[in-house]
């Protein structure tokens, strides 16, 4: 239960920051779907989501676009490490995919 609360806090922080900045980027919808699709979270740094790929995230080959996959990966990995966060270790929960 604690792990799930840590993961949900990442979403809450994202939406608070987005509202403050009046952010309306395309990934806002993805974050809303991920939050709604969160089915499990583990203290060891694991999250499980169920989301459907939207048509606007698909490429001409009718597969999820690589950029959308990278964004999905970034958001899922950021939330997965939330239960591990503590001062000096995953203190900043953004940009976990920056070295892809």
C-alpha cells in the first residue's frame, strides 16, 4: 500500500506542476491514463499499468510511435522508482530515461 501511495504521489506532483504552468502537452493524456491504469506497485521499484495505445500515438505502420514509446517508458520508470526515493537516492524523480 505504501508503494502505491508513493507512485500516486508522482502523478499528483506532475498534475500540480502542470496546472501551475498551465501545461497542456500531449503527454498529459498519457499520464492521466497511466494513473487510471495503475494496477500494482511494489516497494522494490515495480509498477504495473494497463493502458491502451491511442490512435494518435501510432505511426504510419499502425504501431506505437518510437517517441511515444520513449515517453511511456520515461513515465513508467519514473513512477516505478518512487517507492525507492529518499534523500540522496532518486531524490529527483524526473529524467530516468535521459540516458536511453
